C-alpha cells in the first residue's frame, strides 16, 4: 500500500479477528530463544517490531523456521541455545521497537564480545539510564552517542553479575522485563528492588506469566521486590499468543461511534493485558458491549465523557481521543506524561490531527480535555509515523463529512500490517 491514501467516509460493520498481542509475542520469542530445546510459538503477526526481535535473536545464533497459517499469521519453530550465544552479526538493529531494545540489552551483557546496538526513528531518544546505571555500578564498559544510540558494549568487558539491582519503576516496565529474562541465567541469586512505585504493572504480569510458562521462577513481594534464583533453565513447549487488546481498541471504538455492530474475536477474556481496560473505560462512557465466545460485540452507542486515568494503559489514548471527541460532554484524559516518548508525542499527535478535523481538544502538560462534537470534517491529516495515530484516524473517518487524505498510512506495519485490509473487509473505502 502507498504511504498516502484517501479514506472515504463509510460505516464499518461485521467480524474481525484481532491480531496477536505484540507484547506476548516478544516475550514468547525471547523465552523460546533462551531454551536449549525446540519451542513452538503459534499465532505470530509478522509486524516490524516482531521482525526486529526475530532479527536480533537470529544475530545471537538462534534458528527459527516460519510456517504460514491460513489466516496470515505465523507459527515459529525455534531452536534456541540457552545462553550459549553464537554471534552471527555483531550489529543489532532494533528498528523502532522499544521492547526489542530494552529486552535485548541485559541478554547482551551475559557475554563479553563487542556488539553495537542501534535503532531508527525516535527509538534513539528513549531513555536507557536504568541500564547505564547498572553498567556503571558493575564496571561494564560501554559507550554511546551522548546518551543516544548507537550503544556499543565493548569487547572483553565484564559481564553481568548477580546481586542487588535497585531500579526506578516510573520510567518503563520494559527495564524490569529485560532483567527478569537475563538474571535467572546467572550463576547466583539476584534481587530487583524498586526505588519508586512501579508503573505499567500489567506488563510485568505478562512477563511473569510468560516466564512461568518456561518454568522460570520469580518471587514477587508487593511489586516492590523481585527475587530471582540463579542457575535456572528455560523449558520447552508449545505456546499460542493471545489477541491484542491495544489493537482491539480501534475496532471497539469503531463499533461504538458507527451504525453497525462489529464483532471482534481471537481474544482471551481472562487476559492480564493492561489494555483490556478499554472495555471498562468504554462501559463507563456508556458503550454497549456483549461478550461472545473468544471475543466481544461492540454496538452503536450514545457515549458520554468521563475522567480517564491512562497511567497503566497509555497505548489506548489515540483510540480514546476519537471516542471522546464524539461523546456527549467533556472527557479528561489524565496522567499522560509517558505519552511524550512513544513513536510520536501522543499528547500532541492524535489531538492535533483531530483538531484539524474539527475536534475540540485542549492539550495540557500531561492531560487532554476533550469536548464532544457531532462529527468531523474531511481534510488532510498525518500519522506522525505512528501506527496508532494512523489507525485512530482511519476509525475517525466514519464520522467525517468528507474524505480524509492520510499521509503515513504505512506506519501501521509496525504493529498491525493487515490493519487496512481488515478495515476494508469491514466496509472501509480507501484509494491509494
């Protein structure tokens, strides 16, 4: 698909299988790579972020085979080497994937060959100070570009040692996850102690679940202390990645603001994903949602504004901006400081594009105040090279009075390459 498309207003309706969770796919792929036996991981979406993780695992000497499923997903057969890495390439590109970058670094600290870690887009701006502090404390030699990528881990350096790791929890849970994957492989026990309140706790729950599936034991004390026994081994097995609630959000909102039902399948109703909060938020706003086997039905609804704390679910904000803009009254989205370091500054990107279309949004320091409008105008909009901004604008087109010309539509490949295909299957009208 070309990067600029025209989206013609048309209501969506029908059934869509929600793509697999990118968060869980990263975790299962890395767990599989750290096993010294064959592991099968089913229901993988070959998005750019997942391809980035596969590439870095390949560079560590991990072999994997792809089997295409009828629905467009992949099954991966993974032949890991435990922590006995055999470098294929000393240059590790994480593309634009923050999860890949932060999950990878502790693994690369397990051996002492020189490697270079790089990335594209805004990835180089994402903070890595948690790891830099650990490396300084343990005397592990590294260099970077004035705090930005590329990061070079020097050859013949000290390797990561077990012990006490005092870590901030208010920057990103990805640092905790990265350590939780590497520390069980060390030859001694370790403790991670939080120095601030842990944010994005649901992502840690996903990590603990994935590690438990590989028989890795972690003891948690009130999410303040994590005790990690050393000398553990990742087991083998067959795993299936569940559907992604952060992607569900777009078609859930599409159903609520449209005039037809949208049935969303492929989901675990008992999921630990933090973005499952989309269901409770939409219900509070008055959305009609029915449960079905493996998913939900989202019905056209008259929704009302409310206050939404998105500290634990920041990825929902682009979709919620669309819903709030078309809801009666005022919506306040609060605690959005971390939105500034996503693929775009999401406190600005989606709101500013919707404002072009007639939305009434006031952008605060870490909040958004949104007053409902009847609908949107047509016009030219931009994705800011952010997959979630592009998808939210696609959903908003249903309630526009003219076509939207969207630049950067291809950004959806980061997480949901088939988004526009699914959008058209549900009735969306696009020309390239």
